[in-house]
C-alpha cells in the first residue's frame, strides 16, 4: 500500500494512521493505492467513505462490466485495463476507484493468476513514476483519475500499434507460405484476432461517456438535471459490453 499527500509545497508519503488527518485538513490531495488483497487498506474504506457493502464486495470480483455509482459524499467506479502476460495472452486488469474532492483511493484486482504483479500494476506505476519524477502533481481527484485513464489509453494504443505490425508481417508470410503448411498461420491468426477483439472491447468500455454531474466534481447525488446524463452513461456502458461480431470487415480492420 502506498499513500501520497500531494500539496502545493511538496509530495509526501505518509502512513495509514496519518491518512485520515491529511484528508481532514482539506489541504491538497491524498492518493491511497493498494491491491484488493491488502486487508489493512480495505479496512480503511469505512473510515474514509460512507461505503456500500455491494461496492466493497465488488472490489474482490473480476467483471468486464464498467460501473459508475454516484453517492452524496463520493463516487465509486470500476473499469478494466489490459496487460500482456509472459504466456503472450492479454488479461483484463480491474481497477476500482473511490473518490471525492480531496481523496482518491485506487484498488487493483483481482487479476488472473497468470499475470505477473509488475505487469498488472504497470498502468498505475506509470502515474506513480510521473509524480516521483516531479513532472506531475495533480491538485484534484479528477486530475489524478484522468491521468490514470490516460495511462490505460496509452496501453491500448500501444497494443493496437503492435497488432498492426503483426498484421503486416502476417500478410507477407501468407503470400509466400505453401497452403499445405498454413496451419501454423491459422493459429497465429486466431491469436491476433483474440488480441484485437480484447483490445477493442476494453477500449470501448474505457471511452464510455462520463455524465456531466461527474465533470467537474460535485459531492452530491444526481439531480433532476443530471439524471438523464447518468441514464445515458448506463445505457452506453451496457451497449459497449455487447460481444462484437467477427466478420470480413472486422478482419480487414
């Protein structure tokens, strides 16, 4: 578990016992980051937020469905990144977030057992490294969440670029491979298709619209003027999770 207190003067790493005091001071931003298996971190949740039991239980569940729950005192969201394991396969990396104006709490997992811890935490580590290098000092929870989402998008873009290079190489090999020895190429094609489908689905879920009541921070539940936006968010999120159809056009893309 890592706890950072970011202010205009400095970035300080503090202990769990000081987290509540830093948040109560209303000075700067506090970021608490840990894995879902961190019992001491999970125990801090009720002291920092008016958490719902369903959201706490959701922190220990791996699901592809993105979520955004708006409460009077905080927001809870669940989204998935992607990481490649040593076996060459892509795996979802669930990230749960609790936040209000001066506090962001990120919980990673649960991830697949096949995914090394370093690979699973890479998108979060990128933001930690930017802060440690003094090149980035977020002052609001939204600014920090945006940086994490951008790290996710950078991963997706890198994977798409890698797949494009594999497609070009695959086309060249297809042109010179004898049909009798094409079975290996078919196996590679299936693997490439899996990567493209997985990346595409994760990217669509990541880019679902965020309701206006979440931009900028508003420490309240949805008002009548924003409830429509929240309904649109739920509809768009659900539609983005429908299985994509593999067809000739998808193959060409």
